[in-house]
């Protein structure tokens, strides 16, 4: 069975319509989750805590998509 890891993180954006963080050292790493449903629940909680700040945004990163064990080289390996 394939493990599908998800990372939930967020922070203050420079502009609410962009995805550029104001200070990458202050990114809030909520956690790593074994499935989308638990990641979504964590994302929703973090997003709701900061709903009054338009510059705060949280994301779900599909970590399992960064590395495909079935292919000889993943796109991230080709970059380096």
C-alpha cells in the first residue's frame, strides 16, 4: 500500500492574493499527516484560528507527489 503523506503549513503572506511569505523563518509547520482527511482537519483548524487576518494563509502540500518510488527519477531528483 502506498503511503500518502501531507504537510500542513502556513504563515503571513506579503499580499493576500499571492503565495509569497512575508518571513519564511516564521512559517508555522502544523504537522505531517498520513492521509488527506486528517491533513484537511488540521488545515481547517489552523485556518479558522487566523480567519480574521487576511494575510495569514495555510496550505496542504502533497508530499507523496514529490517522490514517486515507481519511476526511475522523480522531478525533484532531476532539479539537483
